[in-house]
């Protein structure tokens, strides 16, 4: 009985909390929900692809490795974009001081995008093989890693991004502009514009790759980094009450450094694809500078949290923001720097070293900040309840899920790094990049063992993900203490 009444109070609080949300925040909850579901799908397909490394016959001709891998990384890009869009809708009204302009259009865009994503994933799973023709580019698969969505969906995605941009720019224009608002709007224009570089087809593979990297590299190492800079600036004000002047000054410095190094840092993908040799120098030099803004971000967030004595009423959100600062620095900064000089990349290019960096960077930089935002949102949904110290059960769910997710991804990263080191050594250095060398490296015990360890830590990551999902559905239910207001600005 007692349980029953707690559940009922929980449901009532939920309802009340939801009603108190602004229009933008309600829309954000929609985005966050789909993001979490796609995150789970990402992990599931990652596990299937990982299993196929050690059991090559597993699901062969039913759900092939290339399909699992594609769904794994596409689901990742899409859930992170959902998370970012949701985060911006979440704070848009607070930041601008007015209701969102054109919100019904924004709601429609959400449904259009969600239907498109569902259809694209179903087609990926149902039409796994076939010839590549101009109609397959339009309707099935565009064939560019990470952005395989067919062209009809591309056009839909661009339309949805334009609606989003309109919501953001028109709302700030009607209300008040701030430093964060200005940086955010310009960044979103760049983010939407760059997507166009991945939408056309060029028969020369070098030229095709050249443009494809404009989306991939310039997104994750320039526009996405700036976007999370804005999101983090806003959340530090809300969570800790950091003064606006402080976060905006940091934001400007970080953005200048990020664009200063990240734009020409693009050259680290132009070493071996048939582009002119000057990219070796440009790419090596500028990408080596890329970790600097990431160090600035660590200093910034730890400094702010320290000044405010880590006092806040949402411990999971703050913990994930700190995980973001370190994860971004480690995954992108340190793991990126390791293989970014052409002298080293000659040996490591396209090995599991790359996958090691890819996992830690995407998780550390972007999964973390999204999860932090999910917790910020869930707190308001549950009636702005207390989520600081002394949670019922000592908050074991968020703590364990955080531990399992971080240990799991770190464990996979180290396993892949060992495999990548072995490949660079045996396949490249010893065997001189021959076909024989490739197989010698793939069959070496260090490689095989690393693939098994990746699965162990992959399962750990999945368990962390499930626990996170459960925690987001339950944390704060039945909590009667309110979070005290924080004097931001
Ligand atoms: C959050 C930011 C970042 C993310 C999410 C990220 C993610 C990735 C991913 C997924 C790849 C593999 C791409 C592929 O499939 O071919 C990659 C490649 C690469 N990244 Fe990053 N990265 C980030 C930042 C950085 C930074 C700051 C550096 C350098 C300091 C860097 C250096 C590299 C290099 C050199 C490669 C090419 C690896 C190869 O030759 O195979 N990355 N990155
Ligand atoms: C359940 C745990 C996971 C498993 C078992 C797993 C497994 C895999 C596998 C087998 C691949 C293909 C690698 C290859 O082609 O050699 C892959 C690629 C990738 N995964 Fe995961 N993954 C997991 C979780 C994650 C997470 C949490 C993230 C980031 C948030 C992530 C990001 C990526 C990226 C960016 C790539 C492409 C890397 C590249 O192009 O080099 N994965 N994953
Ligand atoms: Fe890059």
C-alpha cells in the first residue's frame, strides 16, 4: 500500500512538473526521450558488431557487420543531435526572456524528423544489399560513413534544421540577445550549412572524401564543440550560479581557440587521401593546437565548481558536466593528439587506434554533456525537486550507471588502443603495410584478446546505459524537498 501511494504521488508530481514546463521545455522532453531510445539502440548494435569481430559467422547474411556498424554510428550522430536540439529548446525561453517564436512549426519539425529517422533505420535493416545506383542514393543509402541517410532524408533534415534555426534566431530577435545567444545562432548557421557538403556525389573518390570531411571533422571539432561550449556556459550559470560575465568571457576565448585550431586542423584527414602535400604541414601543425581550448574548458569548469564549492541541488548533472570536461580533454585532446602528427599517423591511420579515439572522444565530449542535460530536465519534470546530497538509497542508480558507463567506455578504449598499437607495429612497421601484414596483425593474440576485452567492457557499458535509463525514469519520484533557487546572472 505504502508503495502504491508513493507511486501515485510520483505520478501526480510528474504531471504537475510537466504542466509547469514552458512550451520549449515540453518539446525538449520529446527530443530527449527519442535521444535516450536511440542511445540504447546505438549500444545494442555496437554489441552486435563487436561480437562479429570474435564470431565472424554470427548473424552473417542476416544482419551483416557493415549494417550493424552503420546503425551503431548513425544512431549515435542522430541521438546526439536530438540531445543538442533538445538542450537548446530547453533554455531558449529562459535565455531570451520570451516564448518561442514559431513553436508549432518546431513541434511539427520534431515529428517529421522522427518519422524520417525511423524510416531510414528500417530501410537500412530491410535492404542490406544491392547495387549502388542513383536511385539507391536517393532512397536507400548515400554511402558516406556517419551520414549514410539517403538524399530524401537529407533534404528533410536540412528543412528541420532550418525550422530549428528560425525558432532560435527569431526568438532571440524578439526577446533579448546575449553573448551566448549570438555565438549559438552563428554556430547553428555553420552547423546546418556544413551538412550540405555531405549531400552531393563526386566520382573522384579523393574529392568526395575531401568534402565529406567538411561535415565530419568540422562538425565534431568545430561547430559541435562550440555548441557544447554554449550549452555548458548556460548550465554552469543555472547549476552553480556562476556569473554571466565569467562564463561569457570563457566562451569567447574557447570559441576563438576552437575555430583557430579546428578549421585548419581539418588537414589531419588530408594526409593520405590524394590531396596536395602541403596538408601534411598544415594539418599536423593546426590539429596539434586543438587540445588547447579543451584544457581551457577543464580549467573553466573546475574553477567555477571550486569557487562555488561544488554546492548545487543536482549532483548527477554536475557530475556529468565534470565528466564532460575531462572526457572531452582526454578523448579528443589527448587521444586525438596521440595520432595527429603525420609521422605517427602514417602508422596508426585506420587502425583500431582510430576506433579507440573515436569511442572516447564521442563519449567523453558529447554523450556526457547530453546526459547532464537529461538530468537537468528530469529535475524540472519532477517538480524541481531536490537532487543533491542525501538522495533516497544514496542515489545508487545514478552513481552506478555513471561508474559503469565511464569504466565501460574507458575499458573499451584501452582494449582498442592495445589492438591499434599492435596493428601499427606488426602490420605497418614490421610487415610494411602488406596484405600479409594485415592478416598477421588481425590474428595476433594481442589483437584477438583485445577484441574479447572490448566485449567485456561493452557489456559493462550496456549495463550502465540500462541503469541510466531506469534512473531517468525514477529519480526524484516521491521526493518532497524542493531545490532552492540559484541566484544566477
Ligand atoms: C570531440 C571531438 C572529436 C571527436 C568526436 C573525434 C572523433 C573522431 C572519429 C570518430 C574519428 C574516425 C573517423 C573515421 O571514421 O575515419 C577521428 C579521426 C581522427 N581524429 Fe578525432 N575526434 C575529435 C577530436 C580530435 C582532436 C582534437 C584531434 C587532434 C588533436 C583528433 C585527431 C584525429 C585524427 C588524426 C584522426 C584520423 C585517424 C586516422 O588517421 O585513422 N580528433 N576522430
Ligand atoms: C556497447 C558498447 C559498444 C560496443 C561493443 C561498440 C562496438 C563498436 C564496433 C565493433 C565498432 C566498429 C569498429 C570497426 O569498424 O573496427 C564501433 C565503431 C564506433 N563506435 Fe562503438 N561500441 C560501443 C559503444 C559506443 C559508444 C558508447 C560510443 C560513443 C558514444 C561509440 C562510438 C563509436 C564510433 C564513433 C565508432 C566509429 C569509429 C571509427 O570510425 O573509427 N561506440 N563500435
Ligand atoms: Fe579531425
